[in-house]
C-alpha cells in the first residue's frame, strides 16, 4: 500500500512540475536555514556541558563600586582570596585558583629539532594550583593529577602542545624534560593531558600549558599580579569553586561580606573609607560563554539574543515554506476532487486518504531536505564570518544532526500537509460527481485562509526589510558621526613591553625619531591607546571646585606632545600639556568639567587634581570625544603627557594625491625601521578607522543576517504569490476570454487579476509597520547616540514590496490578458 502511495505521489509531481518545484524550493530554503542555525545554536549551547558536575562549578566574580556611581565588573579576584576561601568557607567541595598569562617565549631543552627549539609567542599558558585538575576533568596520558602541580617549577602540557615541542615521543618519555619561559624561568614537565577541546567538545578552557602556581611565589612573580593586597582585583586571577551537594549558590555568596570585613576592613584614618566597595558573586560555569560582563580568558563569546534571533529566522523561513505549500495545495483542491470522489466511492476511508496525502507531502519534503543538504555549504560560506570556526559542513555527519533532520522532515511534512489533507478528504462523492464542490461559505472560508496566510508571509518579509534598513542606517550613522577627532589615514603600531624586563626598553624613542624623518608621515607621537579603543584605564580623581571636594571615576589616557595633532583634537580652553616622562599636568574633557560642578567648563582650568602626596594642575579643556562606540555615553576623561607610560606609536599619513602607492611605500619604510630595532618581533599595524569599524562587528553581522533573511523571505513569499496567481489565471481563463470579447482591455484584465493580491500586500504593510517600529525602537535603546527612524524607511519598504508584487503578478497576468480569447472559449 505504501508503495502505491509513493507511486501516486511521483505521478502527481510529474503532472504539476511548476507547483512541485515552487514547494520544494520554499521548503528547502527553510530546511537548509534551519539546519545551519541548528548547527550554530547547538554548538553554542553545548559549551562546558561535558564537564563532570558542571552544574556545581562556579566562577567567583567581582563587582566594584566607586564614587560617582561608577561600577566595574571584573572576572577576577584578589590574589590572597583563594586560600582564605578554601580555609574559611563552608559548603565548598573544591576550589581552584589559576592566573592567566600573556604571550611567552618558550625554549625547549631536548627538542627533536634543535632549530625549532624556541617558540617566540606561545599563548594559552596559565599558572594553576594543584586542585585545577580535580575541578576540571581532563584525561591523563602521563603523570598524576594529585601531584603534577604540587611543587613549584613544574608544568603540565596538553597533548597538542607536547607534540609541538617534542614531536611524536611517548608521553611517558616527556616527563622530566625542561622548558624555559622568557629566558628566566626553567620548569620540568610533570604531566601530559588530552586537550580539553579535542573531539569537537565546546569549551572556553583552551589552555595548553599549566605551570604550577607555586612557581609564581618561588620566582617573585606574585607581585606582578597584586601580591597579597586585598584591594587589588586583577582579571588575570581566576577563582573557581565546586559546591558541595545540597549547597546553594546563595549560601556561599552570603559568606563573602564577612570575608571582606575580616581581611580588608577600612581603617579609621583612611580618608577613602567607605567610598569603595567590592561585592563577590558566583557565576555558573555554563554562563561564561554568554555573559559579556565578564571575559572568558580571551575566548570568543556568544550572544543569547542573537541565537534566539537565529531561531526566529529559521522558524520564519520554515513557516513561509509551509504556508506556500498549504496555499497552493488548497488552491488546487478542485483539480483532485474527482479523484477523491472516485476513491471514496470505491471504498477508501478518510484515514487512508489522509495517509495518502501526508505521504505525498512527506516525499516532497524529503526531496526538499536533500536539496537543503546540497545548498547548506553555500549558506555556511555566506555566513562564515560569524559562524563559530568549529562549525562547518563536516558538522553534519553526527548522529544528533541526522536525528534532527529526520524529525524536522517529519514535522514539516505534518505541518505543511495535515490541513490540506483534511480539506481534500472532506469532499462528498455525490457533490463531486455533480460538480458541486463548495457551498458559498466553504469557498469563502478557504479564500480567507489563503489570504490570511499570504498576508502573514508579507508581514514577515516587510518586518525584516524595515529591520534591515534601520540596522544599516544605525551602522552608517555610527561610522560617520563626528566623534571629536580625525579618523582617516591614521596608523597605530605597538612596541613590545616586556613584563619580566628588569629595566625600561628605550628603543621606542629611537623609532619615534626615525618616523619623524619619513616625509610621507605628517605627524607622529607616542601614546597609550588611541582616542577610541576597547582598552580602558580608569582611576578616581578628586577636585575641589571651590565649594566642595568632588570625586569621580575618570578614564585616563597618556601620550606624547604631538598626540593631539595626530588626531586633530580640539582644545577649547587653556593650553596643551608640556613634554614629560611623568604626569605633571592634566587636560580634561568638557564632560569631566561639568560633572565637577562648573557651570562654565573653562572654570575648571587652574584647579587641581588632588592625590595622596601631590596636587596636579588642570591646564586645559579638550572638546568631548567618544572613547568607545556609540553604545556608550561620553564620560569624564583626563589626559596627561607621560611618555614613559606610552608604548604605542600613532602617526598620520599625508594624502596620497596622485600616487596610489604612497601609503604602501610609507608603511614599508616604517616596517623596515621597526624590524631594524626589533628584529625578533612581528610588525603589525592597524588603521584607526578600521579599529573603529570593528566596534560594530556584531551590528554588521546582524545586518548581514537580516539582509539574507529578508531576501530569502521575499523570495519564498514571491514564489508562493507566483504559484497562486498562476492558479488563479488558469481557473479564470474562460472568464478572461469572455471579458475580452465584451470589450475589456488588457490593462483592465491585469488590474482585475492583480488588485486583490496588491491589497493583501498593503494590508501586510499596515500590520508590519507598528510591529517593526516597536521592535527597532527597543533595539536602538542600546545606543547612547542613535539615528532616527525616518519615515522614508517605511515608505520605501511599502512601495518596494508593492512594486515587487506587481512585477511578480505581471509575469503571469499580462500573459493571461494578452491571450487570444478564441483559444480560451474554443471548448464552449
């Protein structure tokens, strides 16, 4: 019987090739998008799920409050906290403390290839205590987790890092080999473990080398990370705890205030007592990958709202494909009426007919699934920039993915096919054979269903078009807004800063003088970070405004005397600071002056920033400029010329004029000078306008996603519209012939056939407009400086969608209107 159903299905498809192709295309786009989105979402939500007892593992994070309502969230803790926590807290089964490290040069003793015994820039290195491998579950290839990190000057390597250093040696033979870090610390290999991210496991713990925590104390490095100071919260210092069974998160968090009171109580003679506070809380292990308030050791983080948006896009595309199927199938129901009447007369039950029609839908959906597999690599390539690198077409060959595809095929087949099957099986044999298929009410109800579904399609499409235009407009606004400085033709290069160096490296000053002599460079200066960057250095500052002592949290930037000329920044009042190795003068921005209580910002000039040992004068006011993206408001800022604290070189290039290679040649000279002074370092540079554009990568990704989603929705909706108008023109062929014989013009015929469909698109626009306005107004609230939702965006969307609909309708209606009426009336 099932074979018979399949045979009938193939016969039906062959007789209705165009409608079958429309249905397959609509469904395949929805299924392929759903498959790609499933791969992404499943991967992102799978982070750390493999960790044993992961629901009981938490990170201790810090929230620090400063004067002026400034609050900073930090993923780290003071260096002495882990020991105190382990000794004094209840409800903890295990605690582990590790310190993340930057790039290190590693020298390998006993390497297979002596020429490859030095690795200049190794990443993913941490200092971990002896409990690290008890909290986090690794597979051991050599050594023991109980003792591997117990002693100082030992290191555990992952399998991949051990292979990089020692080739294919047996892990047991690597134990005892020596590694030297930055030519200062020599350690012995005490263990080899499997990489935590091996076998496709999703994790932010991508560490490859684990130096024993005792090494920090043994070598004097502890002071670099805050020493025993409770007031120093360093994001490099990471503390994780594993709660005992039946212990709640709240029970542990309630113990932190007592710990701070015991070890960091404010002193009575401290004038800052009570002005600062640190509150610790527990962050669930599986929250690390999604919570942007706290970092994840430099790993990429995901955004839950974006993932939910992706799921919504998949649902929209699937819904549109199913709507097309329902519309076209119910519209063609009359063509199968006699078949159904004969089958019922011959004894077929309603159940058998429903199974037959569902089997036809299933076969068509199966074809669509096969097509979707073929176009999935194309979708993965299109969205490759923001699809996790661990996700690719190879990800499909997993049992859970095949299970998902199977369930998706069945669900889509039932969703698309069940209602048409009910409609088709309701026909009564007597009425069918008398050619009386519908009563007036049933015909109207089916027409209203098709209209409702068509309106739904175009509501979704127009909603996405409006969202795409507003997101693109906001990105354009952010990139072209006057930020308060010059952005074009400015380049930044970073000079090395040796964390372990005994004395200051002065080579950057020699490089500065060389760059000043290059004719293609207009201005050059040392500095800290650029005027706008992701790096932030802040401190509290106190200024007496003549009425009271005002204290504010202030962002601080350093630079050379030409820094302001490089970026063409505007001095409102006072003067620029003089050249100095240390901070002797400040200029502040207008916002800081206003927050200090001065009604006229120039009144702040001549006042002093008061410290514990000295007062530093405010000598100028610089015009406000954005130090972050347009998401953030401009805050208080102070700038000082302190070249000793400046390790970046900022230079502006002269206009290229008629020489397109001028900048290229200038950068080549800069690279030659850099390599002459730093032969062992890589030369990297970044254009300032490109770094600003990187602030909006997430928005650009959303824009691309919306563009493709809107495009696909329009395509699917227009496919359905084309199918419906083809059906309508076919069923009204004789009516069109009669009207033409009675004198109707071709334009009147086209208008007659198109007006109902155009009206549906207009109704959809009226529904989509308020929905899109509310959604995008909510999205724009995330920007401190935002564009307006201009009326023309909505007008373009409505007019554009009507134009597209008219063009689609014209493909078929014009042809029908131009047909010779003799041919359509020949059978009468």
